[in-house]
């Protein structure tokens, strides 16, 4: 059995479909909770608060959530970061009307007093000052991005490209704007400091620069036989960890 390290977007969608199908019965909410939780753990691993000054601890984690499930991962991640003692702020310019569930995720952020900025709050760039921001979580688009990028996200990603040398970006599952299989197809493109691949890395992850980008796998919810069925070995997560550095 080949131990392929990546699966195509088609296979990733098939994996999701089977995980949420009648035999296995995961709900999207369950997978998103574990996915978002693993991204929060990766932020903590990469940007630990322990031993940091009060100023460092007061910096924001700026989570940009897109209109789909990648965005949902970001909303979940922000909630866990708050519980971990971080200072998340969510920018959610285009709120998904897909299901009630997204509204509940925003209610939970309100409950935890995590600010959720919408598009008409022009001051979102105010939060992107290096001295105020620990990192940016890119939860804009995942494996369903189809170019060309439409506004308001094109403008947002252009700003991120200008800032990424001064504020580290943590990309959820796929760096936004990359093709899930072909990698960075448009320029300029996001070049994340951290990539958290969910369930299993996608082909685009082979285009990250290993010196520049720390790569984690998260979304720990599949057993060995299921992984082998899709041609890969399960990842050797340590004990209760929700992420593994690759
Ligand atoms: N198994 C797991 O680990 C799980 C992964 N999850 C995450 O889900 C995303 C995939 O989510 P999906 O909703 O299928 O897609 P995206 O979030 O990537 O984006 C879809 C939305 O983006 C809009 N879109 C697409 N292309 C463009 C564009 N060029 N310009 C503007 N907007 C765009 C699209 O809008 P449409 O109108 O085109 O439909 C969608 O609104 C995966 O990557 C993981 O992060 C889940 O958490 C489940 C478990
Ligand atoms: K992303």
C-alpha cells in the first residue's frame, strides 16, 4: 500500500462525504469543531503565550473568515483561542446564509466577547498593525476556491500579501487563493508562515517552502483502516494532541 502523503481535492471531498455519510455519521459541525480546535492548537504551538510580556499577550490574533466551511473553521478556532487566553478578533465580511449553524457560531463568539467585524467596518485594517497583531488566521477559502477571486476577498488578500512579511499568516487547510491541487496560481499570492492541513495534506501543500512555512496536519478524526482505504497511513499524533508537525 503506497503511503501517499497528499490526497487530491476530489478525494478530499470524497473523504468528507463518506465521513458525513450514513455509515459513519459525523456531522459537519463535529468535523468543523475538531478542525477549528486543531487550528487553535497550532496557533498556540507556533505562538505560545507562556513567558511572554503583557504587551505580547495583549496582541490580537486576527481571524479572517470566508463565506464557506473554511470560514466556519476560523469561527470555531477563534472561540478556542479565546478560551486558551489569546485575544482573537474575527473579520467576517460575507456571512454565510447557508445554515443556522453559522449564525450560532457567531452567537458563541458574542457570548465569549470576541469582536466580530463585518465588511462595513472599514477599520479592519487598523487591526493589521504588526505591533498589535500576533498572527493572522487565513480561514477565507479552502479546497472549494475557484478563481478568479471576487470582492471583497480580492482586496483583502491583496492587503494580506502586502503585510505577510511583517505579520505571520496561519492558513487553514489551503492558503487562500491557491488551487487545492496546483498550488499558487495567481500572483501575488499568500505565502503562509504556517499551514494547517485538515484530515490529510492536499497536493497544494507540496508547493509550500519548507524553510518558510511550518506545516501541521490537524482534523484528527479518522482511524487507520479508513486512512489505508484512501491510500495513506494515519498520522502519528502524540497522545492527546490534535495536530502533528510534518
Ligand atoms: N474534512 C475536514 O477536515 C473538514 C474541512 N472543512 C473545511 O471546509 C473547507 C471546504 O469548505 P467549502 O465550504 O467546501 O469551501 P470553501 O470554504 O473553500 O469556499 C467556499 C465558499 O467560497 C466561495 N468562493 C469560492 N471561490 C470564490 C471566489 N473565486 N471568489 C469569491 N468567493 C469564492 C464560495 O462561494 P460560491 O458563491 O462560489 O459558492 C463558497 O461560499 C475545507 O477546506 C476545510 O477548511 C470543514 O470544516 C469540514 C471538515
Ligand atoms: K484558507
